[in-house]
């Protein structure tokens, strides 16, 4: 019985310790420009959704262009690069519309 009572705090302590290990080094810092409507966490969530949709659309468009031009061996690296660039542009444009500017710690 006492083992069960002590197990719950031990599990909770382990979860808290592991939560501190999450790497946020590549996450952007959002700077408010003017008066933003949404808080940074909400704007980031909205714009990540837009960026993900743009990523999928850019991948689909690349594959369609490859099929139309008869380019049978579509370059996977080029498709990935194009899709990532389109998603990043969409994310930055969305954040700009929300009233934020992104800073990356590179």
C-alpha cells in the first residue's frame, strides 16, 4: 500500500524532470510590433497551422508539376526544400499579420 502511495509522487517527479529536457532552441522569439490582437502562444499556434497547410500544398504542387512535365524521378531534396521555404514564408507572413516579428537564435 505504501509503495502505491510513494509511486505517484515519484512518477510526477520524473515527468517534471523530463519536461525540463524539452529543447526549445529553434523556436522563434515573437516580438510584438504595434498592438497584437492575440497573445504569442495563440498567434504561434494559428500560424503553425497555416505553415503546415502551405507545406502540404507545396509538396502536392511539386509532385503535380513533376507529373505534368514528365519528370519521372522527382528530386525529393528539392521538393522538401521548396515545401519548407513555402511553409516558412507563410508562417512569417501570418505572424506579421498577427502583429509580431520573429527572431531566431542562430
